[in-house]
């Protein structure tokens, strides 16, 4: 005669204690009776029982009635002194999972129903089968990644913000299968090291240049090949170029003012003096106080507390020249609507002389599209007559714009942008040198010439601007991983899969037309690896990921300076 355990829990270490049949409900009381479990953190076997408690689990329907399982499980002590976990609860294999309120069998059953029917149709079927499962739960079963027992052979690691500047998490990607396998809280080395210890088997780890991830890989997967993500390398280069642009913004402004003076008649160019405003006086005092305290050796935080300023303001005053701060403060005045017409006013004043009245110039500006007030024009004309007007506002490109021009492929630059970049290079030799080195690095990354990385680092450390020298020093510290990232291996660019027509203007419960089969694993002898971890990913992954292959190209790489 067959035991009830063999019918309800075949092959599981569970003993049925009581079975109750109610109105449309089957209640099963059982107890876990397996061998003592092991601690999920340290792997030590639990030998002392701390306590026991009841878990309520929903199971697959029996005889057209809903099934509820009340399972008594034991909590054990972890006696290993160096383990952070003091107690842990036993799990019945193929029946229970942590924090789950349904059995593994019901979870698998619901996942199959959701895959066949989608969200709302599957929810309607579940109601008829006496199973409580809404469409959102069914969709989560399809979207939740299955965490493997072993790490994939090629593992991608990247961080993303749950709440920017507050809390972060780490996403783990199986690069060969092109799918997300797990998300772990935090982005420190301990979190990743614990995951790698519990999931061995990674042979290649693609990461950014964060020291925490590198430390975790060296600690728990010392034999794995570390590959620096090319995407992050290029992002770091862009940030460095922006820093160079900020440091040399005054060079561009002075060059632009010099060109404006040369373009206008010399006798008509008034001597420029910053206006005596409360804002500019405050800027001068703050700049002097900040630099005085900074020269005494105080930190930015200490200066901020001493002067009752925000630390970001103090940091800006430490790094930015006074001339740039005054220029930014002067541009806050309500003359911005007149900026594009100041060159015309300067020209007309030189042509008309004493006949250049405010009313006449105002009428001419109105014909040219000026929409500001008469008082603004009159105020500026009076400053021109007194010789205290600010110079013509020349448009100086921002550091972000300059970095975008440099990092964009030169053949894709518009002619106007190319001319503007040439102007930037002529205005500042340091920016020209940074541009040459950045182009050399981009060529290295584009054509995967990692063998030239050490030569590039030497060139940058020799005579590059300070931010680029720091960037080169960081690359030298992580030389092996960066070189692996710039050699012909495998390119991971995680993106969305092909769009299906029925996904347009639909809600989340529209299933794919054909569920994709697991991709075949490439032969070990033919696998070539160059990985970049997936860029900002949300915790809710709705669309499948796809891989794009890298097409190798041949092209020149020049480290010498040259014209734009």
C-alpha cells in the first residue's frame, strides 16, 4: 500500500502528520525530517536545534481543491565562531525556498502556465483551478533570473544605483548566454566575494576599474582572467577630458576675447572692468578666504565648516581660477538677452559716433529680432559711452562639448564641430596634447591594439595634462586587465533583443511569441573573450538581452601629435 508521503511529497524528507479535508480546501500538516542542514554562509553542519516553527505553503491543487501545506521546520545554531550567521533554518530540497510562500512544484507549474498563456489569461486559468496567482506574480516568475549553482564561465560584473548616491547594487551577467543571472545588494568587495565563494567556476570576469570588484575576484577567483570593460574605459577617458577642459577654460576665454579685440576697430574697444556688484565682491572674498585656508593645509570639509559653505562650493573655489568665477558671476546679470547683439552695437557705435543714441539702436535691434526691453539697450549703450561695458560675449564651448567632439569618430563630426575643435586646439596647447592622446587611446580601443597600451601610458605620463597623467597611472596599476580589455577577444554589448510587433503599446503581461531556447555554449577551443559589463540595468528586467559581435578592423594608430 502506498504511503501518503509518496503521493504528496515523493522522494522528499517530509513526514505527513495530519490531513484535513474542508470545503474546497485540502490542509496538510507535515514536518521536515531530513539530515541536519549546512550553514548557507560558512558550510558548517548544524548540530544543535535552536527552535522550530510552522511555515504555510501553497501547493498544487488536489482533486479540484486548493492545497495548503503547514510545514514544521527546524532552526539550527551555527557553532562556527568566525561565521557571522548565528542561526539558520533548514530547507527541504525541491519543496521550499527562502522567503517563499509556495512550494517549488507550484512555482514550476505557475511558470509553465505563464509561459504558455501570458499574464491575464494565466491568472484567469489559475482562478478556475483554485490557485491564487495574479498576473504580476506570474510575470515575475518569467522575469526572475534563475541563479545557477556555479558561476558562468564568463561573468560580467557591474554596479547600478537603486537610489542615486544613496544605495547601490551589483548585477551579474552570464556573457556567453547573454542574460542576467543575479543581483546582489551593495557594491563592496565583501558582497561580490561572498557570491563568488558560493558560486565557483568563473574563468573570465569582466568588470569596470573599481578596486572593490578587483579585490573580490583576486580573493575568491584568483585563477580567473580579469578583463577591464572597454565601455567604462572610454567613459573614464571622457571624464578625464572634461577635467582638462575645466582646468583650461580660461585659456579658451582669453583666446576668444583676444580674437574679438582683433576683429573690432582698436580705438572702439573699451577697456573691460568687471562691474562693482555685491555678487562679484562676495566671489572675490570667498575665493581669497578659501585659498588662504587651503594654503594652511585645511581640507575641503574643514574649510566648508569654517566658512559655513557647502563642500561642493569650496571644492569649486579651490579648483577654479578667480577669473573664471568672476566671468561666470558677471554673466548672471540680466543682459543675457542682449548678448547676441552686443557685437552689432559695438560696430554701430564705431560707425555712428555721437549719433548712436539708445532709441535709434533699439529700433535697429528690433528690426533684427531683438525682443528685450529698451532699458536693457539703454543701459548697455551708456556703458559703452563710459568705457565700462563688458566685452562681446564670445561663445566658448563647454568642457562636456569639447570631450564629446574629441571622443566622437572624426569622420562623423560635422564641419562646424570640426572647425570648432580645431579652434580649441589652436587656443590651448594642453588641450591639443590631450586631444592627440585621446585619439590615440580611442584608436587603440577601436582596433583592439592592446599591445601598444604601455607605450601610450609612457607618452601620457611624460607630458600630458595632469588629469591624463593620473588616468595613465591608474591604467598602469590595472595593466593586465586593461590590456586584456584592449585585445581581440569577445565583445559584450548588452542590449534589447529584436522587437516583436505585438509588444508595441502593450502592457507587461504580453508574452513573447516564441520563448527563446537557451543559447548553445560555444566550444572552448573557439571562444574568444573581450567583455564589458552591462550598462545601467534596472532591477526589473523585462526584455531579453542580446549580444552583438565585434567586427575586427585594421587601421593605423598614431601616438604622435598632428593637426586636427
